[in-house]
C-alpha cells in the first residue's frame, strides 16, 4: 500500500475546506485554543458535528509506536480541558489495526 505524502498543514487546509462545505459541521475553529485557568493548548480543529463537540487532532507523518503514544497523550490532554467533547484523530492514510486499537482504548476515534 502506498502512503499519501502530504504535509500536515496541507491536510488541515483540505479538511477545513471539506468541513466548511458540509452542512453537518458547524462552528469550525482551525488551530483552536483550548484554555482553562491553569492550562492552555491548541488543537487543530474544534467544531460541532450534528450537535456534538469534536476536538480533532491531525497527524500526517508516518506513525510508529512512539508517535502514537505521543499523539494519544496530546489528545488526552485536550480531553482534560474539554471533557465533554469527542476526541478524534485525522490521518490521511489507513492505520494498522494495532494502532487503531491503541486509539480506541482511549476512546479516540
């Protein structure tokens, strides 16, 4: 299987265009700041999808165990700031089953 070579910023730009063109996505914020009195982080997207708040983190590089764990830690940090939101990782290629399981174990879609 050939993996798509795309820079992360290009992938974010393409996703933003798709989200903005789809009527079920609303309140789309790109590079959205997530803040509490004690913490601050920036997610690639925060939006509403069919009334549910999503926090979407984009990854476009080749993902190996260490990068998967790092992405999970980053997304779980976002979850600590916005606990009522659904956490999503967007990747422009198909993940190996073991990596899908790692994300699923932490309720990251």
